[in-house]
C-alpha cells in the first residue's frame, strides 16, 4: 500500500472513531501537558538560579584568593593577576570574558542617608566598563547604566533606597571595615537604583573597584576574585579541572571542592598567606542544588506515573476499539489487504492520534506556563532566586522535549502493536462473523 493511501485511510478511521479515541486523546494531551509543565518549570528554575548566582559570584569559574591574616578574608594581589590571565589563556578554555571584583561582605557594612541607616550584606567593587553588559541587563527604577559612572558612583537596590528615602543623584555615606578591622567611610553619589529584591540583590550595592579598594585598604590593582565567564556553561567542570592542573605548582592551590561543606572544610585547613580556590556555581549554591535535585526526583516520579497511566489508557482503548472493529478488519482482509497493511493502518492511526494529542498538549503547556508566569510569588520567602525579572518562567530544553515526545510515541505504538498483530492474523471466517463482538 502506498504511503499516501495509508495516510488517507488511517486519517479516515481516526475521524470515524473520534468518539472512541476521545478518552485516549485526553489522556495523551493531559499527560504530555503535565510532564511538560513540570519539566519546563523545573529547568526554568534551575536556569534562573544558575544565572542569578553566576552574576552574583561573577563567573562560571571563580578564582578566589583567601588570606587568613586579614579581616577582608578574600584577597588577590595585583601582581598575581597577570599570571592568572596568562594561565587562563594558555589553558585554551576560551572564556567569553574575565572580570575582576573586590568583595566586602562584612556584617558591619552600613549606608547612611539623611539620618537613616541600613546594613548592606554585600558591597561589590566592579570595573564599570568591563561589566557594562551586566548592568545593562538589570532593571533600573531610577537612573540607568552609564559610561559616566566613576569612582564616586554607587548603585543600590530598590528596597534599600526606599528604606532610607534616597533617590538617584543623592549623596550617601558608606561605612565599612578595612582589611585590619578598622572602620572607614566614604561618600558616594547614587548613580542608579536597581529593582532587585532577590536573596542575592536585596542588600547589595555596587561601587568602583578602585574606590572600594581605597576604602578597605587594598592596593589600587588588587581584587578579591577573578571571574571567568563562558558563552555556554556546559563543560565548565572539565575546564575547571584543566585550569586547576595548569595552576598547580605555580600558585598555592587548595584541592577542587564540589559543595559548600567541602569548601568550608578546605578553607578552615591550617595554612598561611594567600591560598587560591577554583570554584564553580554549584559549590556556592549546593544547598539550592539539593532542592532542585529533590524536585528532579518528584518530577521523575510523576513522569513515570503519567507514562504508566498513558500506557494503561492506550491498552484499554485499543482493546475496545479493535474488539469492535473485528468484522470491519476482516472485510479489509477479504478485499485483499495484506496482514502487514492492516497493521500499518492501525499503527499509523496511533501515530496520527499521538501527533494531534502532542500538539494539543504542548499548546496547553504554553497556556498554563503563561498563566504561571503571571502569578506573584512574593509571599514565598527567598523564592526570588528562582525567578527571572520577577516571574517564574519555563525553559524548554529541546533534548528533554524530544525525549518526552519520543516516549509518548513509543508507548502508544507499543500499546497498539500486540493487539493489532493478533487481530490481523486471526482466522478470517471468525472475523467476518464478528467473532468476539458482544
């Protein structure tokens, strides 16, 4: 039988038995929708937390220097930075960009304005020109990213600005600690207010790296971390391992760590001077990663359950439909249809049904994800780290979607294979007599 004839005949039967197929169609569309919604939201949350953490910790691979003898803790001397750049280039890992940051995450950071004070968990010293793309991606409620930002500019978050009643252009006083534990202050002009209410951005401010170095007592060219960004985070672990091997023997390195507990264990080890760590995002957010892993387990459980429901639904539906169509299929055989042609017609019916169901299920997925993206999760403490621009957005991984589609096709074709094979080879006289019909 020609393919065009097969398609026409199969489509005709699907339309003719649409009422019988309605239950299976609903199960397929709903099942695929549930699988896709759960998977896409989970991937969206993982993507959001990764890129939030990437921007917060400044890189896919973060070279952090720690010096126990000073209050600032993290410290990389200026003379070490050219060596790091040289080794990164020699490693062939091909970063998209390299950024330097100075971090002051003391509990004593405070910003003052008009007699009101608010603590700042993170004061981050950046090179404005080097990170202009990052600041362009932020949502500013006042001010905007500008090449005119200088050593006297500070960026603060919307909640901090609201608390102290400050606006862009106002002069504020920043108090922090030096690397020897003394208090120091400096005046900054608010160049912009960033609408960031996440766990990472709520109590965070940005100033010039050179200005922050002067306040805390670093040399002008010093920093706390060297962040390495890549176009694609895939393969970051292999690149970290390669860079670690290249730097061993050149700089004092601690062994690679893979979670926060291992990081703290190595950091508390008995050593002096400056010790270097090569860190990745999963090290910093290992606790959140564990939450996502728990979501993975739940998602896989629901995935298996939905596939079982679809398999059972398909098996029952095809048993009833083929039972009802015994005489009709017997007539087809009497008219000269080969057994393999009959099986091909029945399987192609399943293929058409699966295709229509998957398209419908994916449309439902887009609709439900659109509704979810409009919901507010402000009532959920610290949930902002899973959001993009304040919304819970889905991420459609082509590989995951393809596997889900392939699983639905495989289950449906498996469900129709055995009954169609048996029916196509049943004795013709019994089929023509409607054998088995109630």
